[in-house]
């Protein structure tokens, strides 16, 4: 994959990470409103998935662009 091809993939993955973080925040807000621990746990799991995806994205794109 060249630099030219990596840019759209990077932009798409950033959008996915932002969507996951927005979903996690919605879950955590619902958890606070409804006082549900399971929703808070789900929000934390979605947030950790977003962080993991961002980490893999940075590692992969840095390796491709070197």
C-alpha cells in the first residue's frame, strides 16, 4: 500500500474510531440516567475497542509509510 492509498484508509478508520467513542459516550450517559452498571461496562468495553483500533491503525499506517 502506498502513501496515496493509505490516506483514505486512515480517514475511514479515524471516522470509525470517532463513531465508536460517540457510541461509548451514549452508553455511559444512558448508564448514568438509568443507574445501570451493565451499560457503563458496555461503554467501557466499546471505548477500549476504539482505543485498540486506534493503536493498531497507528502501528499499521506507520509501518506502511516507512
